[in-house]
């Protein structure tokens, strides 16, 4: 995928397969099936909860995303992700260590 504004590659969007009306309970699950945003009915990997972060005054689950391919070893996407509005978004720390 390419960003039309600046012709840079954009990162694909991924969603949890089982989006419930109570997303506040999804952090209780350690592993969540994962699908691409454009084909939400097709599982393409798993999201693994690896910890929590404090965001906007509440605790949010932090995930690593692992894509799986039929007949091949999968790949773990670099970085960490949060679920925001039903979509996995990259986590950017508000503090950085030099």
C-alpha cells in the first residue's frame, strides 16, 4: 500500500477478529486472533499481550503482532501495538531514554 499524499509505503491495518462491544474486557485475553482491516473475516495471525501501559489515565494492553502464513513460518511485526477504536495502532512512547 502507498500513501497517496507523499508516495511513502503505509503500514497495513490489523483488527482483532472478535471485536466485542466491551473492548475494555479484551485486555483480559492473552492472545487474540488477528485479521487485516480490508478482510476482517480472514484470520492472518495472532496478537500477543505483552504488558500494559498507562494511557489517558487508564491501563491499556500492549500487544506484539505475529502474522502467520499457511505452510511457512510467520513474522512478528516490529514494535508494540495498542487497540484504539477497534484497530491495532503502533504504540509510541511519550517518554524516550537517551
